[in-house]
C-alpha cells in the first residue's frame, strides 16, 4: 500500500492512497491552519471505526440479520501533552433492525476484534479499547433499545 500527501499551502494537504480517492487534511487556526480538512489524528479514529464497521456489518449480513441501520462510534481519550497520543478508546456498535440476534452481534464484534480488523490489531497493543454494543428493535419508524452490553474476550 502506498499513501501520499501533497502540500497545498500553510498547513493544508491533500492525501491520496492506492484507491485513488483523495481527502483534505488541515489544522486548526490556532496552530496556523485554515480548518479546511480532517486532522490526521481524526483519520486514525475514523480508520478504526470504518475498519471494524465494515467487518461487523459484513458478518451480520452473512448471518442474515435484518439490519436496517448501523453505526460505529469511536470515542478516544488523548494524552494532555504532546504527542497527544490516544490513551483509551471506547468503540460503540449501534445496530438497529428486526429481530437482530445478540449472539450474532457479539460474534461479529469478536471476529472483527480478534481476526479481521487490521486497525484494531495494530492499535490494541498500544492503548486499551472497550467494545460496547446496543441493539435496537425498529418498528413503525421508531426504535427501541432491546439489548446492550460490553464485548469481553473469552
């Protein structure tokens, strides 16, 4: 895999990787930027969320779960001092659908965390991650929380 960033001036860059897509990178005005793109550290959190999300939804689809909405949130704590690395992350999987099986959700999270997600595999040795889930039953345009918990490896 190859990735590159091209400088656009001040603290603005355009990033591109093998996929051919590009993304704007920027910095806050307080440090000399123009607030015109993602902060690089945000992309690390976004990569973690996206990597595990793709695994989990793919597994749930293979398990024929009737998922109507799916979201993964990453809340990462950072050190107060530079380099302000992540010190902890809470990943929350929000699964909405019809009769979604809790065991299927747990297995999908497990497979992502233990086998498939390279972002989790790289980052888990560096800082602790808590993996939470909430399952909602959707009916008549409304959703009701039916199950929630924490994935804990066995």
